[in-house]
C-alpha cells in the first residue's frame, strides 16, 4: 500500500525473504528466494556472518544476552556454504543481507503466518529474535518495539484458556512438551499433525 511505497521512496532498505517474486520482493534491495521451510537456517546463517564479522551490537550483548558462547557455537554450525545448500539461496546474497541488516539502523523484521505454520516455527521465531537482539534492534524506535497490550482481550483471554479445568488444560496439544508457553492451546503445528496421524 501507500505507506510501504512511501517508506521505500524515502530511502528505507528492504530485504525480502520469499520463495516467490512478489510485489514486495520486486521492490526489495535484496531478495532471498529461499526453499520453503528453511527460514531458521537462513537466520542462523545471517547471525553467523554478523558474529564472525563482529557486526553485532556489543553493548546489547554484554548487558542483555545470556548464553552468548553457546549461541556462538550454535551459529558456527551454519557456515554460508551449508546454509546455501539448505536454503538454495546463494551464499553471497545471504552475506550481503546479513551485512545490510546489521549496519542499517534501526531495522525490523516483519513475519507472520507463512513461517509459523511449519514444524520448526518456535525455533525459527527464536532465531529471528536473536537476529534482532544481536543487532541492537529490540525495543528501539523504528526497530522491534516492545509494547504492553491494550486493555482489551488478548489471545489467551479471547481463547478462554484460563477457564479450562486442570483436567481439560492437561489435554492441550503440546501442553506437556511446551510448559513454558503458558496458556496457549496449541504450541507447535507438529503437535497437531501428530495428533491427527496418531488419532489422538
């Protein structure tokens, strides 16, 4: 729409991650046409570049990141050659996108249903949050803003999850596996698929 075009016309940079050449991808500075379902590998590969080239926000990492050494070990498992094989995106494009995301301030990532209906959606969201965090783009103006929900019904209230009896709550798909997720009824699409296939 108009705000999208106006923002780009004003000089904003855009990285599009989409298997298809959409309108947004056509306007992007960098288009990453990845293999569907490989977003997590792409995010870890971008983190690999940013850490290896020391383009991360040191102040944010020192003050707010826990488990940094373990995270470095994890992203080291995703060098660009491996990420290219997994995602089908040329490694030079991944490197270029990582450098752009790490150096343009502020930056934000918009994602939604498309990547959240796959088996690794929770880990993918964690990888995207890590990408935002290490670049210092969390809770900054123009970046990934944190906000308190307005005084209306949130997702949990709308779903009436807290109204379930303990017996019913224990039947929630994924509830036994993803205990830290709180009141969400379905945590991972794989839980649903498995329940269907196994006739639970």
